[in-house]
DNA sequence: GACGTCCTTGACGCAACCCTGATGCCCCGC
DNA sequence: GCGGGGCATCAGGGTTGCGTCAAGGACGTC
């Protein structure tokens, strides 16, 4: 199900959006200020963000920048301001679309669909979602790990971590990047999380967890997944 | 250079767009009807398409569908029609954005930039900068060094040093600059650090560490990396 | 309300890394 | 020939970072 984060300080607009979105089977979160928006985005990882620029606590453009610091989630800006400069500023800060109030709900939903569609994995279908190693098989799309003819159960956090590492197979992923992608942008120094969860992944996937062949530590820098 | 395909049957609009785009260093193709547009898109593979819906030979939505049959190139629709239905139809056919005439050139360009930015290779892309020498291979992005068919492990400080040197391949890098870039701005005279770490890099990477071919000392000045 | 799962947090031993000082070499100037 | 400065190399010690284990707490389920 597609998850939408709605950010607006006018209750009636939020209400209208939430009702319409839920009726169309979207999974909806709502925030009424920038801080909550950033927090929710980090916690819930929405597939698209609908953002009103006129927020009580911070400039909408700052919210855009805050999001763009760590995610490429589509951002659809909603604003009462028609000026060209406002639009340019928001778009160049990283917004994907800009709709002026008052807006037609049909149009907004169409633009939302367009934004979500764009962000979908490449339609070519040529990328291998399945990664095989000597010891186990990872299917990123199906969220399944197979080992010794059995499915391995992973917790959400373990999945998230594995996902980031596998998508960067062979490359070093910095500890800060890992923390931010898995735990959210406000993390970056809690390397003990990484230690604990890397240990769990190794215990579940490595043949000899204390001598890992696939989940490799680069001391002081980060971790690397090797097939 | 980014290539734009402009499709519009009104010469003055096409002209204005082409001039503005070329002034901003875009590579521009132009078509005045749908058939030419589809043909040019196939031949030139533009990075983004600006498409007027009111074409003489075919419905604009048909052009969108024709493009979407084989490419995900961003399509920015331009139209004189303000009706909500038109917008929804175009967006759902596969357009990425919809701008109504008359439009501000600044806004259009900003939306164009946003569309192009979105289409850029995803973070998980495989665009790695690899530097090769006679004895070893350095992949700066993946933080990998390959030598004699084996991966060489480097410590963070060694990496940092190698990074600065490789980025200045062939150029002399002063001792002070090296110290400040690797150890921080408050350093500048601790040349013994450099000696120790250059020795380690040579030991790990040079065929004959005591007669370096790639990490060259310039006495009294600094060091130089040669491929 | 009891249970289980998952995330967080702290403590401990151990290994890796960074800094430092000592020694010897080479090149250059005196 | 002699002395000195800059460089290469090596080895030791302090510090940091990592792996591991275990306990506490939040959350959802039955």
C-alpha cells in the first residue's frame, strides 16, 4: 500500500486530504508542523509527501531541504502563494511538483499518482532483485531470505539494514549513511546499533558468524556486503 | 549536456523556449507536430520532453502514450486548457508535470530542472570512478583497492591520504595541504605523520616499497601520486 | 492482563589503529 | 671530510572502536 505523509497546518485541508486519500486506499500519516513532519518521515518512510509551505514552526523550504538530506521521496508542494519566485525556490530545493491553492482534488490526486509512478522501480524489470551468495539467497522485492532450504526470519530493522547493504553490494557503506538510512536522519553516531544488528545479521546468515565472509567490517569507516 | 525535446505548434512559443534553453546550455531539439516529435524522441533520446497538447496532427495524450510505450523520459506538458479533466488525463497517461499557458519562463525552467533531477541515476547506481596503475586498482567510491587479484585493506587514515593524493593525480600536493586535509585544519607541521603513513601506503601498494613508482616524495615540498 | 517480539542500552574483553620516539640513511652545504 | 636536515623504517604504548552478551522497556497480540 502506498504511504502518504500530509503536512499542513490548516485542519480542514488536512482533513479533506486524509479522507480522500484513505478512500482511495492510501495509507496516510499527517503532521501540522515541520518538526513533526521530518520526524514522521524518518519514522514511517512514506512513498510520497504532500507539503504545505506555510507552516507555523519553520519555512517549508527548510522542510524540503531536511528531507532531501537523506531521501529522494517525491515531495508535492502545496501553497497559497502564486509567485514565480516561491515556486522556483521550492522546486530547486528539491520539490517534485508545486500546486497552488485553491486546488482541485482530482488534479492533486493525479499529480500524486504521477509522482508515485515515477518513483517506482524502473519498469524495465531487468534489475535482479535476487542476490545469491555461497551461503544464502536474498530476494529484496519479496522480502525473503533463503538459507539451507529454509526461510530465514528477519526483523524490520534487520531487513532495512540488509536492504541498504545489498543494494550497495561490493561498496563500502559508511556508518553514518547506514544509521541515517535505517534509523533516520537524526542519527549518525550511534554505532552501537550497527554493532548489535550486524551481529544479528551475521548470526542469521553467515556460516561462521565470528568469521564473516559477506558482512565485512571496515574499522572506523563502515560495512560492506560481498557476495 | 542535457538534451531537451520541445514540441509545440506555435512558432513563437517554440522560439522563446529554444532561446531560453540554449542560453542555459541545454541541447535542444524542436518539433511542431506529434509524428515528428515521436520520431525525434526515438532518434535523439532526449533527457526531458516539453510537450504542448494542442498539436495539429494528433492528440497530445496519444503522443504521451506513444512515448511511454518504450521510454520513461520525463514529460512536461504544456497546455492552454485549464480544465481539471485534461490535466488528469494527461498525467495518468504518463506525463510528469502539467503547466498551463500562459506560463512564467522561470517556473517552467524550474519544473524542467526538477524533472531532470528526478531522472538522474539513483543513489544505488554503479557510476564508480576507478583509477588504475600498473600494480593496483583504486575505486574511490566503493573504497576498494585491488592488487594481484586480492583486495587490500586500508585503515581510515590511509584511505583519507590516498583519497587526497589520487584526486590530485600527477600534481604535487604540499605537506601542509595533506596534513590539513587528512588530520584537520589545526595541523600543518607534523610531517612525521606523513612519513609514517606514506610508508604504510607504499608497503601495501607498491611493488617495491623502498623504490616507489607511484607515491613519489618531493623533498621539502610534499608528495605526488603518479599512475 | 500475560506473553512474546523487537528495539534500545550498558558493560566487558579484545583487537586494531594512531601516535610517538628512536635509529639509520641519503643528500646537500659547509 | 664533516655535519645537519629531511626522510624511511621499526617497534612500543595508549586510545579508540568492535564484537558479544544480557537486561530493561516499548509495543502489539491473544
